[in-house]
């Protein structure tokens, strides 16, 4: 019974962390555009946002268990590193701004996907050419 309770708490913790990523990734994107954000944080933020939006993973998702480990470990680690590099007051403001993006449980702005769309259009263009 104790194992079941621990497992349920762990699952809820993963669920809450996934929900937090839903606002933290847009907040990282918004912080990347702020002049108060250090340049190294902007570089790591750009990598984090690109990886979060990219359909390409280091470990493909079709590989059982291992395929989702990069989504469970790597993405939260990148977000945590980025948040540590951004000044607290800047990131707090970005978090508030990012929370308003997810009104009605869907993003209000689709510009977060723009870098990935551009990447794929360029890739297809180069392959066709």
C-alpha cells in the first residue's frame, strides 16, 4: 500500500512538473527577448526552446522506455539550467506573462512554433533543390 501511495505522489509530481513546463518554456522564450537577460542565458534559452519545439529528439520516441527519457530528463534539465541563468525578477515577470498565453488551455500566440516551421521549410527546400 505504501508503494502505491508513493507511486501516486510521484505520478502527481510528474504531472505537475509537466504542467509547469507548459508555462516555463514560453517564459524562457519571453526571457530570451529581454535585454536584462545575460547573453549566455539567451543562448541556452534558444537551445532549450528549439529542442522543446523540435520534432527531432536525441533518442527517437519509438524506442521503448529510452525514447521518452530525453523528454522526461533532458528538457526539464535544460529548462532548469536556463532558469538559473536568468535573473529571478526577469524570469518571474516572464512567467506571469507566459501564464496568460495559455488562456482557454491553448496558446494565445503561435509564434513559438515559428523557428521550427522555418527550419523545416528550409530543410524541405534544400532537399528538393
